[in-house]
C-alpha cells in the first residue's frame, strides 16, 4: 500500500477552458485549493494565476468576446442556486451580477458584442425558468425579463446578429423541444422549431454562421442513437449531416463566425472526435481536418480561439488526470497547456480498466421475480462495464478465498454512463488491493434510446437485476473473492445500492450509499420544485404510480437487508433531500444492521470541499476495510 486517501484526493484536475478575446489568455477551472476556482495562463504549462479565492466551487467561467472580463457561476454550500459573477481580468474586481441567492441562474452566453448576457432563472416562480437579458454592467434585479416560461427552459446562445436567442425546453432527458426567441419583436414570443410526437431528443444546438439554420444532435425519425443534423429555420426541414454509425453523436461545438466545428461520438464510452469546417454554400457539407492525438480516451469541453484557428478542450482517462490541451485545428497538433499535479503519485502506478460485457436476462417483458432459474434468467442482453484489477493481485481460485475484494460502483442518473475517466478514489482503492467494477446497466445513456428506456417506471427493478447478473459474473472471475463484494453508489446510484442490498442480500459484504434515494415517494415530494416534473417522467408520477413507487422503495423492503451499511449525505442537497439518508439509516438500524451515517452541513448533492472529501472517503475506506 503506497499512499493514503488524502494524497489521492490531492490529485488535481484542470478543465472548463475558455479563450480570452485576444486569444492570448486561457482561463480554466482547477481544484488546487480544494475547490475548483478560476485560473488563467498565457502560455503552455507556465505557472498559472489564480483569479478567484472562494471556499465554494466555481461551476463555469466564460470570457467576454470583446473585453478582458469573464463571467463565472457559483452556488453556496451545494444548494445549486447559482449566482453569476463578473470578473475584471485587469483589476481582479469581482461583482455579483445576479445577487438573488434564493434563485437558480443558468448561463446562456455572451452576446457577440460583449455588451449583454442571457440566462434562465426561476426567480419569479421556483418551479419554472424564465429568460432574462442583462447588460454587463447591471446587477441584481436590473435584468430584463424577456420571456416568462412554463417549464424547464435553458439557452443555447445568441444568433450571429444578436437579435435572437436559441431556447431549449426539456420534458425529460429523452424529450426536448427547440425554439427561437426574437428579442427585437414588440412582444417577444417563442417560435417552435421542433414540433413532434412521442419522445425525441433535440440537443447540443448551435447557430449556423448565417443565422438561417441550426446544427444539433437528435434521434428524430427511426434513429435509436443520436446523429448530427441541420435544421433549416425557414422550411423547418431536418437534414442528416453525420450519422453516429451505431453510437451517439454526443454533441457539437461550433464557431458561428467561421463554421469550424468539433463533434464527438461516444463509442463504448470512449470519445471519437471529428474536426472540420462547414461549407457556407452547402450547410450539410464539410471538410475534415486531422483528429488530434490526445491521451486518455475521453475528451470534451471545446472552446475556440479567435478565428477558430485553434481550440482548447479537456482530456482524461483511467490513468490520466484531467488537463487542458490546445489543438491546432488544421494540423491536429495538440499541446498540453495545464499540468494539474498528481500529488507526487507516479502516473505509471495508476491502473487501467478493461471493457467487459456481462450477460443478463432478456427484454421479453418477463419480470425479474418471475425469471425462473439463473440459467434461464441471465440470457438475452449484454451489460457493458469497466473492470479494473489491482496491479499486484495474484490470480487464484476464488472458491479458495484467494481472490481480491471488489467494489461495484454504480453510476447515478439513471440516464448517465460510467466512462473510463480518471477517478482518484478508484485509484486509491485499487492501490489498497480492491478491484473496481463499474457497470452500465439497462437504463444507462450511451447505448441508444431503447437501452436507456429499459428501466423506465414499471421496469425499474430490471436494472437492479442487472446488478445481480454482474455480481454473479464477478463471483466466477478467477481474480475475485466472491464473499468480499461491496456495493457503492451516489444519487440514483445510491438507490441502486440500497435496492441491491434489499433485493439480493446474500450477494453483499457491505454497502455505501452516497446522497441516495431511499423512498421514491418522499424523494419526489421533497425534491426541488423545478425538477419534480422531469424526475417523474423517468421514475413515475406521484399521482399515477404512487403504489408502485412505494413497493420498490428500499425503506419499504428494509427487512431483507443483511449487509452493513454506510450512508453519507449533504445537509443542503436540493435534489435528493437529506431526509432520504436519515430514514434509511434509522430503519436499517432498527433491523439490527450495522449502520454508519455522516451528514455534512456545508455540502449539497455530493462532496465538493476537499476537507469533506477526505473525511468522507477516509471513513468509507475504514468501513470497507472492516466489513469487506
């Protein structure tokens, strides 16, 4: 065993890059102080300058296109009620532009002249988002309310002439609409661009350089995965630009002055980049440039420099902590601009994962409880996942107890995806001799809409049954001790941990639930008003599905739990209220289950502060060492 958890948690990440207006300065976020703050750098790998000095995490930073200033976002104590701040890069002066701490503010971008910014906010009604435009030198309630919304609205940027805003409305993670808001109209209203029936995704929308069309990714039509498309604003016709070839086109970053772009495909969790330039006379035609050679396998967060001659992005991988690279667009040459340190831990000691596929039961509609024998039940669907084994394990006969313990780490979402990106926590446990398994059970994103829908509402527990299949696969693996398998997960992944412990109690040595859902009814009743409708679209509604939601909630099946349980939560969590942790801990303890509970009074949905992360993961390590 080499290093303690504090050392691993001091491995830094640099990401969220944004080019300054002259292209001579690059901002990025880095967590050197323990929380992500804004830093700037002028040359590759020079010593960066820290620009913000808060205890709270900065969520994004965006340079003005015309002046040496940037806007950044930050909430308080993890409450997700982000405020927008303007930083003067010359003087260091910071001004709170929104100054409404009870409201959420979602960044919508600078106008091209740098005189105004746009954002969506629920300051009028907590349950809905309106659209606001604000001058760069205005503050607080000076912002102009330009459109009153009736749901979950967000912004995708200003038109090239700054006369219109591109607006998205989300009904669920798999159903959205796009609109244009004409700011110069006497009574601005939304023009509907994407009328449709059923669930259709319209995402990552960007203005074409001439302002006459929109580039976006969508699954409109018969597509199961997302493809890149062009939407003509006059005819409303949608044309395919590039197909994902069986995988999702995750998104497109487009410079709306030059038509240069970068789009990415998600291939089994790895990033495949295409760099190019659209033909101004034929918007669905483009030429491509060389793909940059980047380490790690996962890239994103593109920001173009002036004239789009180069772009910045972040890259990461199993053995590569996150850093910012700048790429010459025409040649593909990539240069590392940040050097986030690895806390003195040699990168060559980090372990790399293997992509595996685990056979689970099919999709013929048969419920897990009625599947019959294991031989009958685990056939018909493959669950992808990433298995990482510690370097120094000795392969033995698992039945003789010579194998290594395993942490099954289940992602949240549920419409999310575990990808082979860097995790200091994972590397710490690998260094301690644990194996790590990260499944993408049915319901995960990245494998098509059909796969993502396989856990919707009444099929919720089918995804939990996939965890059973994964554990049975691990038990047969020659490197694994079948009696030392622990479940760990956060948010919806916390629910998956609790459900796996109550549904399949014999499989587990221990469980770790971080900010997890314990009861779907109390969760939906108490989550933030602005997100309840979106969550009901995935989990089921309180009005129509209450009985089923009660039936599958871990708090109502607690009598089956056997494994020791550790519950961790943030007091200020607006997504999954802290009452979820309190009720599951209380009920499990009443069943005689060994239970630990940690509540952090200055955190929200997860742990952002370094001292809290150290305390939390030190306790998790002690808990797993004791029980696994």
